[in-house]
C-alpha cells in the first residue's frame, strides 16, 4: 500500500447553497445482478468492437463514445481541466468523511470511472481507503490494443475496477459506501432518477454523494440557451449545432441527457438526503472575448478539451447516421470558431452534492 499524506487545502469546493431534508426508509436489498463480469481474456475480446476507426464498448447500446487510448487521454485532460475550473478536487464535506475517527476502512464508489483519474486522486489523497470504480470496459491502458496496464497500478491493490453496466442495477453495493461519485455519465444512463434512488441505498448514513452533469446545450454570454433547429440547414454557428447533434444522438440511443436539469429537484425532494449544495459551472468552450474568468493556461486546457471532444463525439454522430461529410464539416468549422470567433459560447455543468440522512 502506498504511503501518503492527508489531503491539502486544494481538495474541496466552496459551498454555494444549502437545502436540508430528513430521511426516508431504505429500500430492500437484493443480490448482485447477472450483469457482473469477470475479466477473462475471452471476455475482454467481447467487450470491445471497432466502429468508424475507433474502439468502443460492446456491452451497452446506450453509451456510444469511444473506449480507447485516445479517449482515456481525453478523459484525463478533462479531469485536470475541471479541477482547475472548479478550484478543488472534492466537495468540502469529503475530507471530514474520509478522515472520520471511526475505525473502519472508508469505501468510495466511482460510477462511470472512465480513465480512473478521479479515483486515482482519491487513492493518493487517502491511501488507506478502498475504491471501487465501475465502468463498461476494463480501466486499462492499451498498447497496440493487446497489452493491458492497469490505470490503478499507482494506488493500492485494495482498489478495483468492476466491469458492469450501471443500467443493470447496483443492488450488490447497497449499504456499503461512504462516498459515491458520478460525473458526466448521463448520456449512458437510461433512468438517472432511478440511479439516485439506488445511490441513496448504496450510501451508509452520513455518506456523501457528488453528481456533476451537463445538459448538452450551449449558452450565449447572457447565459441564455442557444436554440438550434436540426431540421434546417446550417445557418449559424457550428459548435452549438455540433452539441445539438450530440444531444439528439445520445437521447436517441436511450441516454437520459436531460438529467442535469433535474438534479436539484430530484435530490431536494427525495427524502434520503440533507445538507444539499448546488453549483452551476459555466465553461467558455468557445472563449471569444471572455478572457477574464481564468488564467490563460486554463483557456488553453479548455480549448484542448473541445478539440478532443470534437474527435470523440464523431463516433456517436456517425452511429446516429450523420454523414461523414457533415460531421467533418461541423468539426472543421467548430475548430475555426474556437480560434477566431469573438462571441463566447458556454456549456453548463450542474453540480450537486449531499449527505445521506443519519438514522434517527
């Protein structure tokens, strides 16, 4: 097990708002679903397929973004960028929960763990905890798509990846975890409200949930949604059109892309959560003349993320029968806007965290 120190001050968000509500009764527990898989070599081969020059999971018909080395690098970069934008790694309550004097191992669940970057941070900040990451594919790095090297290799062996489709149920995790984290997974979730119900059962009393989602819309400098009619030929800006196509495609494949809009209502009316905090994070994906929000290095990171997402989203759009010519045109014009457009365009991250009510 790694040696390590307690987290620094660069580990928690500022609180924006609070809302409290007392607990409701827990749902009954059930056995692990049949969706759990062991990672034999033959299973690994069946977990991936190639589409339009990219590898993707072969396990879920809902989540259609790539699952390859380029995508894991993009997700790593996204994680580093979000840490800079948000100013912290974790909600403020997490430090107290992870350092509670109760003598038992803290357990953390990362749903849709992707490249494992967030889980790795947790493991380095709290090396004595146990982390479980859940994703549709092995949390691995591929060399020639043959050799697997675990991304968890830098943190203790008590941390593991479970290859599982969240949509198949998480009952085998009930009443076990002190922290549950999910970030930007709504495009692969069929029923996000039901997922919140399950999270309320997964957490132990006093445990923390953190959810961060995007509504897949774009916004102008006045934080007004940019309307795009996909039934009409392009007659305006291409980055908003690209995002509108991503929204439509993810929705067509069954993703709950509107979940971000409902997170606050779902948690505040649920009954199992208290100390609820909410925060909007506006990211200038086309910075334009908005150059005062962040350091120049952060704007460079944001631009790199947009470039990566333009490449990543092509796979989803091609599977949604958008022609290669149209996808390429949207990518090229979006890249032009990224460098030359003076009018900023934002995406909105809706972030919420809360603790599970203590048993009275």
